[in-house]
C-alpha cells in the first residue's frame, strides 16, 4: 500500500468533487422523481467514503514519499491541484446538509459540514495565495504552458462562498449569521477577481498556441467551474439574505442573482460549446482516458446548480429545462469517469509512475566494429 501511493497526486480529489456534485446537483432538480433523493444520499455517502480513503492515502504519501510530495509542489503542472483538496472537503460538507441529513440527521449533518467547510476554506485560501506565489517565485513557466488547471486554486474560495451560506441559518441570530454571509461574499469577490486575472492568460494560450495536448483537453471544462459556481453563489446569497442582513441589502442580493447570473450563465454555455468541440477533436485524434476526464463532472455540476438558482429567481421554465439537460450530461460524464477510473485502479495503470523515456541505442560505427574484431 505504501508503495502504491507514491504517485498518488492531489488531482485524485477531483473524483471526490465530481461524485459529491452528482449528489448535491440532483437535490436541486425542478422535478420530483421517486427514489431520486435516496439515490443522491447514497452517492453523497460514496463521496464521503472516497474522501476519507483519499485523505488516508495522501497522509501515507506525505509520510513515506516526502520527496515526491515536494516534487508535486514544485511542479507547475501539479501544484494547482492542491485546490482540489479544498473543494473536495467543502463539496462533501455541503452535501451533508443538502442530502446527507436524510441519513445522518440535521444535527450531525450540520456538525460535519461545519468541520469540513472550515478545513476546506482554510486550505482553499492558503492554496489561493501559496500556489500563485510558487508559480511566480519557484516555478519556471512559459506563456505556452498556460492551462485551465491554473484556475483550480483560485476557484476554491468560490466553492466555499457558494456552500458557506448553507450554515448561516444554523448559527445564532445576529452578528454570527451576517458575518458568515458577508465572509462568503468576500470569498466570492476575491475568487472572481483572481479568476478574471487568470482566464485571459488561458484563453490567449488557446488562441495563439493552438489546441491543448490531448491529455489536457478535458481541462477546458474547468473554466465552467468559476462561472457556474459564482452563479450558484449569488443565487444562494439571495436565498438566505432576507432576515440575515438589513432590508436594502437583502433586496440587492436578489437583483444581483439575476443581473449577474444570467449573462455569466450565457458565457458558460458559450464555453461549454467551445470546450465540447475541442474534446470531440481530441477524441478523433486518439485522446484516451486520464484523470483529467473528471473535469467533465464537477464544473458541469456547478452549472446545474447555477441554472437551478436562475430558475428560482427568474421563474423561467427555460432554466428548469437547462438544469435537467446539464444534469443528464453530469450523470453520464460521472458514470464514464467512474468506470474508467475503477478499471485503471484494478489494472494498476493509474497509480503507476511515469514511464522513463526510451534510450536510443548507440549507433554502430565502422571503428566500433573493427575494435570488436581486435
């Protein structure tokens, strides 16, 4: 087991995020399907089990393979995935209050969410500072290396911003509730502005440098994360603000949910089409399964919850239909990624180390042949 986790990177937390997204997004669907909520609770329990398993495996990784762990931090392609740890913690915590309470009870679900939300938020804020710092000071990065993976540590506080309000009604009335809500608004702002700084670099690389390498092409869906999650966040702010903040501000949150969410969801759909076109091209060129396929899950899940928030605040049926369509995409993508991941684990391919580059044989020269004769 200790040897098997040597190459277990922080990117594996994406599987936890994607699984939790299936559960929480299923809870906001605008239709009633018998057994759906029970199925969502079961999927959430699976995400909790995956989280606990990965936390244990990553603890073994850090205790027995510190050289590899340090190498991950110093690798500009791997370090941004430390944002996934934060999002995995907060996603599972949010799922506890959303659907897990059906099995745990409200008190236990809120306590679990409080622990996971607190830990995830601290990790997320740390990663949002530490990873860009390492990229500037320790990593040696060229503009052509820009990928949507760079967004991961920056979007982690946005996930906290969207899920933190779930705890607001469970706090004592007054200062505590308003403080947590406005802290979530603060994280919304810092994550949004940081994303707006980074996204042009990614888009410029895509336009001027050509398509991403095949294995990284699914990461284009990561751009949907900050778009869908920020739309979800403003919608949740509007849901919980009445009675928590003074009246003028609570009404303003309702306006923000629509005036911000509608255009951002429009851009998310535009990017969804662009990313899909790139993925289809990569598939035609031989793109095989890799852990980057989990990028098809959690970012799409944020668009499901974002569309559901717009449906609540606009009353438009078109957003109900959009929620259902996107959820269908999410479930299909999750099923494919989960099956391929299980197959890769059973075969050992996903935990194997990188293959060494083949060494070209030394050319045989006339002098070498004559030397051999002598």
